[in-house]
C-alpha cells in the first residue's frame, strides 16, 4: 500500500512538472462562464450544437499556438507587441475593449462562486465579498503561485463530466453524428441559436486567454529553441478542454434536454446533469467543481488584465512593486475585483444569464484581438522564420470572418 | 527655441520654398555617428518615393514643415542600419530611464527647434513617458490642434532628458553603429542594474550583458534573480560568459556554473583563465549547500609573526571583494590558522605593533558544514567573516556575512 501511494505520488509530481502554461490556460478556460455556456448549449439544443466542437477545437489550437509562439519568439507579451507595432491609439482601443470584456468575465467568475455556494444555502451577500477579498489578498501577497497546483489538481473535477456523460446513457450514435454533421441552415435565422454559438466560441477561445497564455510563456522564459515541447503542451491542453466541453454538452443533452428542462436558470439546474453519476449528491459535486473553477479563474483574470493593460499603456506593473510605485496597476486590479464582485450584489441578478452573456461578449471581441495576433504572427521582421504557415492563416482568418458574420447575424435576428 | 513633439511632426505636410506641398513626414532620423542628438534628416513620403530632407534645409516645422530650396535637391532615402529612426526605434518602445532607474515606454519624443542663421537646428532633448504624450497621441486629429495644446499645457509633463536615456537594441552590429554603450546604466549600482534587467525581455537582457563592462556585468549578474541569472548566462556566447564569470566572486561563479547544463558550464570553464578556472573548479567539487560551496577563496592572510604594517601591505595587494577584508587571518609556519585580527584593530594600531598582540581566536568550520550550521555560527559569534579550514587546519576560504544574508533569503 505504501509503495503504491509512493508511486502514485511520484506520478502526480511528474505530471505536475510537465504541465505547462498551455495546459493551465486550457483548464482555466473551463471556468464558470464555460461551464454555464456548455450546459446551456446542451440543455437548450440537445446534441444539435455538437457540430461546433470540431471547428472550435481546430481554431483554438491554431490561436493558442500563435499566442505561445509569439511569446516564445519575441519574449514579449501580446499587449507589448501591439503597442510596439501598432502605436498608442490602437493599443488604447484594444485595452479598453479588453478591460470591458474581461470585466464581464470576472463578473461571471464571481457569479460562479455565488451560485455554487448558493447550492449550500449560503447567501451571496456574504460569500461574494469574502471570496473577493480572499482572491485579492492571495494574489497580492504572492501566495497564489503556491496554491495554483491545488486548483489545478482540483480541476480533475472535469473528469466527472466525462463519467456523468457516459452514465447518462446518451444516444451515442446521435451524439457522434451530430458532432460530424454540418450545421442546419435554419440556425442562422434563430437568435437564440446564434447567441449560443457565439457564446460557445467566445468561452472556448476567450480573448483574455491569449494575453494570459503569451504572458505565461514569457514568464516561464520559454524561448524559440525550447518551443517545440510547449507546442505539444498547448495542443494537448486545447484537446482536453474541448473533450470536456463535448461531454458537458452531451451530459446536459442526455439529462436536462431529454427531460425537457431547456432553460438553465441557476446552478441547481445545471447540477442535474451530474445526477447520473452522483445521484442526490450531484449538486454537491457540481458545487465543489464550479467553486474551484470560478475561484481559479477569478485569481487569474483580474491580475492578468492589470498586467496586460499596464504593459501596453506603459504604466509600472508587477507584484514586486509597492503600491505607490505602481498605483495604476494595483488600482486597476482592485477595482476589477471590487466592481466585478459588487455587480453580483444587485438583488435578483440572473447569475447564469450574466455568465453566458459575458462569454458572448468574448466571442464578439475575439476577431479584434485575432486580427492583431495574425498581423503580428505574420510579421517577418518580428518572427523571422517562425511566421504563420499558410494553413494557420487560413484557419485563423476564417475564424475572424466567421465570428464577424455570426455577430452580425446575431444582431440582425435580435429583436 | 521651441518644443516640437515627434507625434506632431510625423504626418505633417512638407512644403518647399515655392510653397508647393511635396509630401508628408514619415520618419525623423538621427545619425549618432555624426551627432548624438541632432536630427540629421526627415524622411518625406513624396509622389516620387521616400526622400531625405536634410535638417539644414528646414525653415520652420510644426503642423506644416517648410523647407528652404527645391525638393529636387532631396536625395532618395535608402535604409541604413546606422541611423536612429525616432518613430520606429523609439516611439512606443521600451527604454532604460537611467535617472529613474527603471524601464519605461516612450509615449512621445520632444524635439527642440532653434533658428540658426537661415535654417532650423532640430535636436532631440527628451522623451515623454507621461500622460501628456499619451493624451496627445490619443486625441491627435480628433480635437483641434489649439484646443489640444491648451489642454496639454495643464498636464504636468513627465519627461526623461535625453542624456538619461539608454536605448535597447538587440542587434549587436547595429548597437555599435548607433553607439549604444549603456554608459548611464553601467554607472548605476549593480543591484539597480539587476532590477532593471529583470524587467526586460530576454533578448534585451542579453543585449545589456553583451555590451556593459565585464566587471559591472559580473556584479550585476550576482544581484540577479537566480533563475534570470542562469538564463542570461545561457544566452551569452561562451567566450563572453567566461569573461564575465572570471570577474565574479569565485563562490558566486561556482554557484552559477553548477546550475547550468553540464556542457555549457564546461564550455565556459574552458574559455576561462587558468587561475580563475582552478579556483572555481575547486569550489565546484564541494556541495553547493555547504560551507565550501558558499566560501570565497579570496581572503587576506598574514604570517602570525608579522606586524600591522605587514597586514597593511597584504591589504594593499588584495584584489578580492571589499566584504572579505573585514578580517585578517594569521597563519603559522605550517600554514595552519592561528588567529584573526579585525580590520578595525589594524586601523587604530601603529604600524610596528606585532599582530600577535591584536590576535583573537579565529572561529572556523569544516568545508562540509551545512548551510544552517554556518548561519548558526554567524548568529552565535556575531561574525562578519567565518574561516573555512581543511583537515590540516589550513585556511581554505572564508564566508562573508553578505553570503549568509543571501543564503537565508533564498533558503527554500
């Protein structure tokens, strides 16, 4: 038994050692906004939206790989590069957009915190301020890095969805067919459908992730020479994210959709998807997983936003600086958390809807960030021989165009 | 004299002596080989390609640039590594603010235009890193120029005078052509240099360490975060790395080499001078977290029969670090350690005083003493230096208090 434990421990250590920025980013990607968006997609449309998963995965791999490569080759963050290559005004526009969308995501994370603990009957008026303060202090005091591994280990919770998906006895044939089939044409006239598709793309390929991933690669000191290993880290992470996403949709389709429970209004509804696995304890498992995912992302998002903005606009930044040395950095960080958590204290705010909405905003903003990344990744002076391949450009530009078209259609069908 | 912002000048229409519009300003160039701050020429986008408008033919500049003479005299612009292009190389880029001791991003560049005889002398005087430059760039073209000027005057400027600016350039040959030598940076305290370097991207770090004086580089390297230190040395070529490592304290050098991949440390050792190499290899043989791994082999020792003047001679010849001279060690005929004399006692005694009169017992430890026990000895005896002796009681090296502080701070 002892030796078993030992070897198990050794294996875990080994696993954590090889887990790189790509895998971490992928895990943070399945945050509160992600879980709610995937759940909503499955509950509302059954297997119908599974066709999105393959194109989204391909686009995700291409986009994340570009971020990682930009970081490894230039040794600079995405906002630094945008500033250096496109000047102050464009950087300012990108940064303002980033702050607004990221703020939505931060709200979604705290909505995840609030709704997960609501399952235990705890009032959001207490837990949200407490959690916001804890997150703020964890990061500012530098304790965050030491507990990152705990969060990461706890995100093994996602495996539950895979098991739940299997135990729900979904119609495998229908699910598999829906994954490889082409989208039905009627979708483009349906606002709810378009809204969910944009949300699915936005939550999986979130703009903030590109800034975060590139910054992590730079911070880890990965250079063009060591990049090959990181590329695999990124690809594996992306595939893992989307396999989990696929199973969340399937689990929700097989449980919620099958029982005509089409609208997820609260975490309690979403938790039903785990019933085949955990029975009456489903809500407990769901609450724990959602809480971990939300806190994990809530610890990363505000600080990564503060870094990106300060680096792009040339303000002092860094946790090694004192408050008065980097006032903009600390204020931005603090305000994002305080306001993000504060919004949720509005009585009767629809937590799930707000979360999904923030992911749709991600999808709408994505093309803007992607265009900058594409221009940078094709800049020969910057990237030398590491510029984009033609295939990459085709996928990424298609994503840009598709998102613009989807957004336009969504706005047209909205009334 | 009057101030012109680079962002105002860029895109300005250019008129020649006849008043005809010839094009727009695309770039502003300095040729450091000729003059470090003077603008050599403006690059003008004309219908006939990019032309160089020499600053000697400038009559006035602002929203419109007026030139003396005819546009046909402007030569065609061909790209050259030897000129500093203010927009491309400076605007929005990171620079080192030597005075403020940090890395900052350039929001705008301030130029001074002074009429000289019949033309304008245009030169760089400062870079703007504050809100004034930022807001000017943001509102340019959206707000009428005079409103903007009135608005901007209310914002307190945050500028760095040009002499305190060190440019970052990663291409070594271009660095030479642009005469970038990090003169200002080199004069800073090594700990400040280290702080600045830690804020730079990897390629820029390498550029700094390739350029600055070896001795300064060595001291700055010792102050760097251990992880960054290793990556910097790995990025340098072995020849340059060896030059820097030679200048480091042997204990710090051994520490560093131990953390490098074996083939890299081997290459660096091979390039080092035999004397320094021997010292470092000796240290490398001991464990890193022991007294021997922490000690330096550069210390002051005198025969115990000597006088204060002998000790002063030894101090005069000593080339090691300042921390190491706090204690002068005494040895017997068999080179075994017999005592220690604090520097203070030497300073307050007459040259003829025998050292035996000033002698105190030396606190010593064995080479394999672990870190925590070393720290314990410093604490217990309030030491400034601790002698490390071999099995024959011969002095092998000393540990200084600053080593212990470093060790305690990085105890994890």
